[in-house]
C-alpha cells in the first residue's frame, strides 16, 4: 500500500464532523479559549512589554490587562473578528463551513444555515472571509506550470446565466490561469481577471504568478512568446484538443465555471477577482482544512500551510 496521507497534529485535532465542531465550539468562551491557545501556546505574553502576568477584564469581552504595563489585549486582536459585533461562534461556524465545504457557501446559504438576521450580515461575513483568502506572502508557482486563458459569461442584475455563451446580452469576463504540476498531479493554482488576451496582459499575469526558470507550458497563442526568465514550451494544438495538451488548467477552468454556476448561479463582474481568489484558496488548501480554517479567521497567520507533498509519505 502506498500514498498514505500523514496529517500534522493540528490537522488531526481539527473537528471531523459538524457534530464534533458544534460540541467543541459551542460557546463564546470555548471560541475565545481556542484563540487564546493559538495566540499564546506557552501562556499569556504581553505584546507591549513581554510580561507574562495579566488579568482577564470583567468589563471587556475576552480582553487581558497586563499586570506590569497595564496594556489591554483582546484575544481577537489582529484577526478579522476584531471589533466585530457578531458572536465568535458565528465567525467560527462561517469559517468552518467556508473551509470545509468543497464548494464553499454563498451568503444566502450562510444566512439560512446560521440563522442570521439579515442577508447583509451574511454578505459582509462572506466578504470579510473572502478577503482573508489571499496570503500576501504566498510563494510563486514553480517547476512545471500550465497556463491558459478563458472567457466566462457574467451575470447581470438578478438574472441567472441560463443562455448559451455568446448570445447577446450576456457579457464575458476574461480570466488567465496557471496550475503547478508535480508528479503528474496539480498542486497550487492562480487565477486572475485580465483586460484582454494581448501580450501585455498575459505577460503581466505569468510573470506575477510564476518563479524565474519555471517550465511553462501553453498553447501557441502568440501573446505568450518571449517571456523573460521563463522556459517556455508552446504546444501547437492543431488536431490535438486543448484539454489533452493542457489537461490540468482546462480542468481548473471547467471546475471554476461549474462552481460559479452551482454556488452563485453565475459570477458577477464586480468582485470577480475575489471569487477567483476564493476558488483558488479552496483548491490550494483542499488537503489542509485546518490551515484553511485558521487562515480565514486570521489566526496563526505566520504559519504557512504545509505543502501537500510534505503530507504524503509512502508506507513502508
Ligand atoms: Zn505589558
């Protein structure tokens, strides 16, 4: 037997089911306790003076006052939950559903599932979580990378996209994508909204997404030619279908389109980049749900997700 997935300790401790999650994070204080342990695994440390003695304030929720310098520090400081009026339990549930559902969750679904009072609250919650999805320090793709571009129809007003692509009245959004391939399997991806399929747009996308000396595979669209610092293999498709020559990026695009229709009934033009970010976030963390959960809540932000390859170990 081979290909056994060995998960890290924190992944193993991550709740496996809704029941387990509900039991573990049932109260505000349970959520606050979790945040405290993530933030100060060795016990409280004052960010002001480094002191280790503090009082839990009675007047402010989950806030500690340093016994030495008097500075007050909340367990939510530095997370997206800070200064929010929503209960921590709601934030935890929303992040859990976003991180663990393979297709994510729309604001309307979240409103219904969590019994939120208004759609606006649910929408804001989703928007904040979605903005936590791009790690500004993420590493560029490297090694073998497939890149391509596509068009997706967008939804206007409240009309779902049900008309065939190309029909008048339905606009198109242009998207560039890249997928890193290792051992014949996809690892991480990038998707960006682009303004056109010209050389400037595609060069900007590729050079922003991949590391120098990447082995890039594309079709023979001329805009990809002469990329500086990249080893480029342009495949002339001819009779060969694009989904055979560039299988992973094509699978990514088709999953993206299906996801957009399935979860959001068609993506809208404003905020499209955030939806692409959400799709990529979930794709890149499909094996590390606990890391996705932590990232969404803004906790443990200095710990980058363990790469998939580290999680795979051949059984003896
Ligand atoms: Zn202090």
